[in-house]
């Protein structure tokens, strides 16, 4: 059984085609074609959480940062 994200991804490529039929001027057709191509080329997506996890907070202050020390040659 497909999940909600899968269903949306399956319907998404059809949406620019629907808009293209409603808006027939050249600029709109080009824009909807570009959007449709971009949607078809997408291979992944990101899900943004609404909160930070404890590890994300600690990363800001507890990760050592290595700096390059340039030695002067004589």
C-alpha cells in the first residue's frame, strides 16, 4: 500500500500538464515544462523536523574543530 508521500509524488508530474492546458501563452508553457522536467528528475526529498534533537544541540558546542597551522620555513 503506497504511503501519502508516494501518492503525492505519483500525482505531481501531472499537475504542470493540467496548468499547461489552462495557460497557453508561451511564457507559461515554458515555465510549466521546466517545472515538470524538474519534478521528473527529482530522485529524493527531505523531511524537516519541527524540533531539534539533543545531538543537534550538542554538535554546536561540543565538536572539536581542527585548524591548519602553517609552518614558516627558514
